[in-house]
């Protein structure tokens, strides 16, 4: 049974570099590719299925599906009004599958912290140390664009690292 947990943790670990890639691409191009979102969805679904098979409870998967649907429906009007990008909406809808339903509250708090940090850096580029980043942030401020994929990815990475750590502790005890 611990093999299922190890495989679930491996899929979560594979999502970390992909989330980092999504954050970097969103920061540099303000685009999130559908391919990346689908890969994250597959990794999240696979990890959730393995974890659910390990625990014998499918509650976490159901909660993730409901949360993903609610997030998509709630953020869709903001995409229609051009307040957020379509990639951001899709990434937010996929994130509950990636982190699981039980850690959504912690994810929300981390997302709020990272979103405030990202928005404040975008609005106050003088906070950044390098001249190149200041110029880039000033360009973002002129466009009125804040790459929301960065805080989503950062919050998800933090949750995944915590989940991997706690999963490794469980595996060591077995």
C-alpha cells in the first residue's frame, strides 16, 4: 500500500517543475499554454487517484472536482470582462486536482499572500533590485497586466512541497 503513496508523491513532485515553467512563461509572455494545464490536470488526477486508492476514500477527489468546477464558474465572468486571462482561469480550475481538496484553505491563504506580493511588485517596480526587472515591471504596469499564473503556481508549489514532506514522513514511519 505504501507503493501507492510513493507513486502519488512522485506525480506531485513531477508537477513542481511544470508549475515553475508555467510561472516563468506567464511572467515573460503573459500566456499559459493549454498543453501545460492539461499536463497538470493529468498529474493531479493521477496523484489523487493513487492517494484515494491508498486511503480507500474518494472524498478528496470529489471535493477537488467540485472546487475546480466552482472556481471555473466563478472566474469565467472575470475572463469575459477581460480582468483575468483564460489561462489563469483554467490553471485555477485545475489546481484543486493538483493539491487535493483537503488543502484548499491553506492554498487560498498562500494564494492571497503571493497575489498581493505580485501585484505590489507590479505596481511598485522600485522594490525590485535589478534594473532589467524594474524596466520589465514598469512595462507590465503600463499594460495593466499582472501575471496571475505566478502566484497560483507559487502557492501550489508550496502546498505540494508540504504534502511531499508529510508523505515522506509517513513513508519513513512504515
